[in-house]
């Protein structure tokens, strides 16, 4: 089967096996190397292995739920969309959500995903109580923060490289409505954006769209959205959650559609549409958390050659200078991205290879072309100079050296993989590219 990540780069033929039940994986274990795949929403090569890619979508049973504590146990192929469909009407919300609900629990654990509330709630792994993991030799191990903690913290954010996650138990959050009270702040440059983030640190959810094509005194201008879960008395009477029907991008668009002029026009229009003063609004959860899901297959906008997302995090306080340098370099190159996001991370600890660290994270999409790849190489040097790192769930092109610089716990991670027999057996294309 031809497979790719969300960025459609790289795309390749992979032998696949669809797991209909957890124990079916055992019959494939004598054919390494292999890697698990959820919904393929990682952007690059993390869920690709030409020799054998294990599709987990059919491991889709909800196993148990405790309505007193909110502890939910599900097979790893259950999607965030299913959890929202089943539990939100009952007053429960996943504690951390990435920017799409089309992900599996296995993918959320393996990438230790973060949401707009990382500064308050940390990443998804911090809410996981236990995992059932199939090791490369077929043994099934239960692990959690207090049971086999080293294996657990290597699996949280471990990009599928310790074994096949069979099931996940984690806590849901009780909520009183399915709405968010939100407002948008305009920040005319990067300094103002940092100030707006710090001033909004008490809000549960914050995220900024950043215009990376405008330079000079408006370098880094942003629209920062902040939100809180709405209480029933904040809703207008009669408001009910509405299920909107998503639209679809029908074909791969030609490469010329996204160029610096169309992106600049989009950025200027979008920034100028924001109200001058913050105006509170009530939004449904889908519109607030997953605006991109309203357009299915939007990745086809980038055409056949595909695209890559460059997501880095730079620790505070030096990261501010680093971000300025990154944005100035991108702006000068003219290869901007119309989807550019800035978020604040808190200081919560994660797994050995978890991406978040206290600081600012910037994410930008770039079409895959030789000049943009050269630019990303330049950006790598700036990130490394500021003690930052790249998000493996988004990456398709960085180098082993960059990985080593950014992830000081990598040696410990490799040691745990060796100890549990995963090295060389649980192996994605990403792992091969990065010498893992
Ligand atoms: C539009 C969009 C917005 C996004 N926004 C965010 C965001 O805000 N924050 C964020 O953190 N991420 C974000 N992501 C990235 C996404 O959340 C992660 O890549 C996530 O891992 C995808 O889940 P998946 O089920 O599609 O996994 P896949 O892409 O299929 O796999 C991702 C990794 O998980 C491993 N894996 C999957 N299932 C298992 C299993 N059962 N056992 C062991 N390993 C497994 C794979 O081997 C691979 O290494 C976004 C992605 C998209 C497309």
C-alpha cells in the first residue's frame, strides 16, 4: 500500500497488516522491522515502515469507564473523535487535545501530544494512568507512572519505538457545557505577542496565529486567541452544539496556487479582519479546538510534492531572541507559511523523547521544494543555537545531529529500548533516518 504522513512527504510503498484484535500482532512479530500506525496524522515518516506497518484503527473498543473518577480505558486505535462523540454529551472532555480530532489514542501517547492548554495541563502523557504494551518478543506488559516507570516514560513520546501500545487508561475532565468562552487579542509585533501570552497565562487555553510574512516593526504580529470552558449561565438561551458538515478539498491543487503573493494577501486580510478590541464570543468546541477539521484533506492544498511542518520549541528567556531571529530569517526568505502558530508551553515534565519544554513553540508549514528545505536547514542552526528542539511528530527531514542536540535524554531512551528488546525491531523510517 502507498502510504505517507499528513504532509504527503515522503510517500512510499509499505507492506501493511491490519490488526483486528490485539493478539493478532503476535503473528507478525517474527518479521521485523515494523512500526505501528494510527490515523497517519503525524506529518512525516514516523508511522512508515516499508517492511511492515501495523495498522491499528480496528483496535477500536472502549473497554471501561468509571463515572466517579473519569478514568477511561480504551484500545489504542480508538480515535479522539469517538471519545468526544461518546463522552462529551455525558459531560466529559479529554484533558488535552491536539489541533485535530482525527488521531488515535496510540498516536496521542506515542507523540505525547500537547494542546492549547500546555502551560496549565502539560501534555497528554501526564494524564495517562497505565498502558498495555506489546513488546517486540510478544510479551504484553502493563506500565504506568508507578509500574515499570522507565518503560512507561520511554513510551510516552517514544514515537512507537518501544512496542505496540494495545490500550490506554487516562482521566477525562468533567465539563458543564460543550462551549468555550473566547476572545481574540491583536498583537502588532512579536514583543506585544509575548506580553499578550504572559498576560493571558491565567487563561486555560491560549494560541496565536502569527503572520510570518510581514517584517519591520510588525515582525511577528499575531492574533492571540484565549479561551475558558463556558459555564451554563454564560450561554445564550437555547444554544445547542451543532454538528457542521465538513467540506473536502477534492483534488491536489497545482503547486503555483500557494505562492508568496497569495499567502501575503491571505495574511494581511486575516490579520485586518480581527476586531480592534477583544470581544468575548461563545464558540462550540469543534470550532475552537479543531478549526482545520472543517476542511477534510486540506493537505492537498500543497499539491503532489507535499509539505512539511516545521515545529520547534525554544526555552525561555533566550528563546524570545531566537524566535525573532527565526521569523526574520523566514520573512527575508519570502517562503512564508499561511498556517503559522505560536504557543506557550509550561514546565511540565514528559517522557524521554517528549517534545514540550518550558518556552515558546512555533509551527509553520512549508511546501517541499529544494529552496525551502535549504531554509529549514538554516532554521535548524538557529534552533540549536538557542537550545531548542524539533517535534518528531511533524518532522520529515532533520538530521541525527539535530536530534542529539535537542533531546538530552536520548541516550537513556536508547538504553531502555535495548533493555526491552525493541532496538532494530520496532523501527520506523524516522528512526532509520535519525539513526535511532
Ligand atoms: C491538522 C493537525 C493538527 C495537529 N495539531 C497538533 C497539536 O496541536 N499538538 C500536537 O501535539 N500534535 C498535533 N498534531 C500531530 C498529531 O497529533 C500527532 O502526530 C499524532 O501522533 C497523530 O496520531 P495518529 O493516530 O494519526 O498517529 P500516526 O501518525 O499514525 O503515528 C504517529 C506516531 O505514533 C505511533 N503510534 C501510533 N499508534 C501506535 C500504537 N498503537 N502503538 C505504538 N505506537 C503507535 C506511530 O508509530 C508514530 O510514531 C496535529 C496533526 C494534524 C494533522
